[in-house]
């Protein structure tokens, strides 16, 4: 993403996970943001443009942004596990990222994900909501038509941003609304935009 991007490694349940870490400007450090990428079997990696956009947005707002490749992607060990192992991967990265940050117990934690990554992130948030200080939850192109996305706890609603493209042909907007409606969880819809937010990444970043 920029010259300040560092390659990092984490010890995942299935072996080493490769990652990238971006630091905010000096003096502005709100906490750690961990970001999950799209479906591993359909070209999803931590280099995805939407994932990069999320990382850039967090960095600009004072967060250390950490992206990582799920098991079996790039140089990460293991094989695709239909979301189960990927959730374990994300929880492992979160725990190690916090352990490596001095004073992390007083820092905020933000979670974000795109598409399949939003599905995994929803379950990570559900598991951590009662024990961690979750400050932000960002779910983009949430794969509600393809996976059982976890509901967002009511206490997190005012800290949650759900963004979806109006004409998403990979995950229909209707499926996300069906997921959000029982929770009364707001969804920000970008008119005329499809799954990968082509031409609208600056808008996504500002949101």
C-alpha cells in the first residue's frame, strides 16, 4: 500500500499466516484494526482493492491496520476450511496482534471484512464482543446469501458500519437486508455500485 507497509507473520492453527501491517502517523494511535479478505477459492487475498481501501481508511484515522492471508492463500500454510478454520485464523491474528502491541489492554480493537471476510469477521465479533473492547465493526459486501452471517450484538450497533452496493451481482442486496432486518441493523447502500466497488473506492474509504 505504501512504503510504511511491513510484512509480518503470525502462527495460525494450521501453520504460519502471512500478513501486512500499516502504521498510523506518529502520535495518533487508537488501536488495532484486523481486516479479513474475500473468498480464498475465488482469488481473495489481503491485496484485494477493497481490503486495501479499508486498511487505508483505518490508518488515516489513527489505527494500526493488519491484513492477513487466510490458510492456503499466498504463503499462508493450510487449506481452505469453509470458514471454520478461517475464523480460527482471524482469532489467532487478533490475539497475537494485541499481544505484540505495548499497552494493548487499554487500546481499542476494530474488526473489518469484505465479502467472505465479512462473514468470518461477523463470527469473530460475536465471539469477542463479551471479552474484548470492540470499538469498530465494518462489514462490506457481506456474503449473507452464501454463508450464515452472525448477527451483530445490539450493544455494537452504534459502532458498526455495514456497506453494500445496490447492484451487487455476487451478493444480492436483498439478502443483506434480510439478514439486517430482524436486528434493525442499518445498512448503508451505495447506488449503482456492484460487489467490488469499482470506481467508488474513494467513497467507500470516506464512509
